[in-house]
C-alpha cells in the first residue's frame, strides 16, 4: 500500500525561482532562511554526545574537544546569519557557555584553590553547559519549528508537571 507523500507549501515556495502571469512576472532566488541555518546547527549538535550522554560514557579530553568543536560551529553559524535576537541571542549564549566551560577546565594557576578534583569540576561545568544549551536550543527549536532527536531533546527544560 503506497502512502501519498505531500510536499508542504513551504518547501514548494522555496523551490520556485520565477512566476509569470499575463499581467506581471516575479523572479527571485530566496536567501537561505534562518530556519535552515538553525536546522543545520541542530543536526550538528544532535551528534554531540557531550550534550546528553551519561557521565559514565564520557572522557575528559574528548569532552573538551567536542566543546571546542561546538563553539567553532556556533561561531560559523553566527557568521552567516543576520542580526535577529530570536536567533543570535541564543547562539551567543550557547557560545558563551562553551567559553565558560573551557575556562573552568583550564589548569589551575594558584588563584583558584583546589577543594574538589578536576573531574568533579568537569561534571559540574558540563551540567551547567547542558542546562544552558537545553534552554537556548529549546527556544530556537520552538521559534523556528525544528524537530529534534530524543537524545538532544532530553536536555530541554521539562514541562510543568513532568517528573
């Protein structure tokens, strides 16, 4: 039994590069939409285990490398998008969270007393990073209508009443 696949209007409109009628004609090449930019970033982040895998499955140097890659990807995303607080605000907050995580993981230089182990500091900083990413990714996905894989969505804030 074949199901009929419907192509949503939004996709159809994106494919149109010219319309002509007997009275007038329109032709344009639409710029890359913000939704596409957000979708690309979400697709990248869906493959970042550092955002959702259990702490027992993570390894310190890999975590730091992944956070560096996320920061670079967010910076590249900011380079191609126009100023829009719905888009750039969350992106900048996530990039700042990456910087803060990396700053926390720097080797202590004597100014910071070591009351806890480096590993404990990493888990604390990683929890904070996940919280910031969860909040701002949820904002982006809601604002631009983006579906997200369950693993990444697990860091989104829970709805009231969820346990």
